[in-house]
């Protein structure tokens, strides 16, 4: 039992250690640039709204006729 749990715990510890500057400090933020905010913030509520209505969002309703959501990431 202990051996089975050791692998996921070790993997999680390695990921946290490797990304320690991002995961353990407040110095780095995902939305730290104005361009990222303008691109990502409108997309996320649209995706959530579509998923809550039971539809899979394939095409974003952004300016200039939109873009496929897979292409926006």
C-alpha cells in the first residue's frame, strides 16, 4: 500500500520542485501582460458558458469573425 502511494507522491514532489518559482511564490502570474489579459479573459467565460449549456465551444466569437478555440491557445 505504501509503495503504491509513493510513486504519485514522488511525481508530485518532482513537479513542484521543478516549477518551484511558479508554484511556491507569488512573483509569477499567468495574466501578467496586458495582451494576455485581452486575449484570454474574454475566452474563458465564453468557454465556461458554452460548457454549462451542454455545448462544446468550437469557434470563439471574438472580433474579426472569431477563431477556432483550439487555435487561440
